[in-house]
């Protein structure tokens, strides 16, 4: 048991207490950030004359050595240390002797862990943002290839009006684009450096907090030391943004599961992204989409968990906050994994365009357009709506689509119908005439796609 305290204690910590308290099993994940923070701290201490240049050199070299050895697997982070901070400090002292004992001058583990967590979250925001961007690339490719792929658009999971695959996928493009915006907002807001806040009330050493903030790539130093050590807002914001990403992935997964079913047959998930059944030889299951949908609950869980942990914590640091790590790490890893797998699945998926178009055709998705035809011939919309409703009923009786209903039947209900009704309600007209901004019409869709391309290249 290697810990950084003990002077005022007369007994060894109970083994169970030690284990309950220890965080090394998970905070080992940010050894790199811990060392990065320590190097900045030491550089500042030397600049302020609190450490000598020689001490700084020795400590920095020692820290670099620890970092390299851990990375190369030569030095294991084991549970004999209480936390990652103790691990680094103890190893430093082993390596360089007394100079290592000066590393923690003017610092507390409270501002240290606040810094480590921020550095870690900031790094991960960048990594997640890159994954979301890669997914957007995959979606945009599908959009570019499917401006003329007709499919039914749904409301209430009932066929409503025809759209295109580009348009449908474009809806997800917008969602994930907002997700990136959220990540960037959080990154900007959280980018203040807590190092130098000490345990809670700063320190009497003449630290230069602006300098460490700058060395570590922060926009500025935090302004209140009590808030600095007890702020986990950015963790909550991140988990909220991650929950939203998962919600989007889950909705899309749900659609892919439906589309991949025998009833829809809109897509065929690639063999590499499907699994079989141990008993039913015919099965090819969309497990990846189901798992992504399933893992959403676990990320929401992390958000609710940290919100609940934080709600009763008096200022400033309290040990409860150690609970922020495991669930945040798990949520980050889950989201990164889901984004990568989901991207692979959608970019290898085959779209069964003929089935999509056939489905759009036989679901009366052109009924609104038939009503609009009448409106264009002077019939008030409410009357047109009623007339086309009756036409749909006739078609259902005969088991045919509106395109197949003879002109006499149209005319029998309303003389305003002429032979050009068939053209007016063809799938091509229904989709291609919808050219208001944001609609599926190929003309406007292509403009939107060009904007999306611009955005990704920016
Ligand atoms: N493992 C602790 C955490 O994650 C580090 C901070 C410890 N500070 C303390 N005063 N015990 O929050």
C-alpha cells in the first residue's frame, strides 16, 4: 500500500478501507494527462524560483522516463498505489531521489485531479468529435449517391409522403452535426485551468497560474479556487452530449433493424456486420444495431448517476467526486465504440432501392399530391382532401394503387380530374417537385449536400 499521507496516523489503514478508497484501478487511465500536468507545474515552479532549474530538469526527465516506460509496457501501474498521482510521485522519488519529493509543492491532489480529468475529457472530446465527423462523411456519401432513390417517408410509422434516401439520411446528418456543435461548445466552456487552486483555497507560494494554463493549452486560469476543485459541470455536459449522440445512434439503429427485417427489406446489412443464430439456420441478425440501441441506456445511466452524485455535495472537494471517473470513462469508450461500429455498418450496408421505391408506391404516399392537383384546379383543399380519401378507399377495396385507378373512377368523384393526374401523382413528380429548402426534391437536396460538404471540409 503506497500512499501519499500517513504522518498523523497511528494505525495502518484497514485493507478493505484502502481498497474501497483507492482509485488506481481506473484513474490509471489518465497517467499521460497526470504527467503532462506535473510537467507544466514544475516548469512554472522553476520559473517562479520555487524550484531550481536543475531540480526542474531532473523532475522533468524523471517524469518523461515514467511516461515512456508505462507506454512501452516496461512499468506497470499496479494496485499497490492508492491512485495515479501516488503512482507517479512514488516512482519519481524512486528514480531521482529527493528532488522528486518537491513535485507536489504548492499543489493538492484536489486541483491535480481536477486538472487531470479536464485534460482527459478535453482530449476525448477531440477524439469523439473526430469519430462523429467520420460518421458524417459516411452519411454524406450515402446522400450523394441517393438523391434519386425514392422511399416512403413515415409519420406514426405509417407511410406518409415519398422522400428520398438522401433526404432521410440527411436528417441524421443534421442530428450528428448538432452533436459536434455541442461537443465544441463544451470544449470551449470547460477550457479553464484549475491547477494552482490547491486543496480549495489557493496557496501562499507565488504560483503563476496563467503560465500553467497557457502551457497546458487552456484559454485562461479558473477564477475561484473552491469552484475549481469541485466543478464537474463539464463532465455532466459531456455525458449529456454523449447521451444525445447515443439517442441519435439508437433511433437510426432502430430504423436499420426495421429496414433489415423481412417485412421491410429496405437494406441488407453486410455479413461482416451481422450475426447468426445458434438454432435457426436461416437467421442473419442485426446485432450491431441492437447493441448500439441497447448501450444507450448505459450512457444515460452515467448521466443520471453523476447528476445524482453531485446534487448534495457541499463546497469544496468531497470524495464522492471520485465517482465521476469510472462512469465517464465507460460512457466515452461506449460512445467511441458505437460510433466506429455504426459507421462501418452503414457504409457497408446494401440499400435495396427497388424495394424502397415499390413500398413508396403502394402506400398511397402520393395522396397529398392528388389533393394538391385538385387544389390547382380550383377545388378548396378541404374538399379535395375528402375526395381523395374516397379514392383511396376505392383503391383499398380493389387492391390497387392510385396510379392504377382508371380515369373514369377519378372523374366519377370529381370532374376536375384529367389524364394528366397520373403524371401529377407519379413518384417522380411527387419527389422532384418538392423543392422548398429542406425538402427532398433533388434540386434543393443537391444544394444542401453541397453545403454539408462545405461544412465537413471547413
Ligand atoms: N482519487 C481522488 C479523486 O478521484 C483524487 C483526489 C483525492 N483528494 C483527496 N483529498 N483525497 O477524486
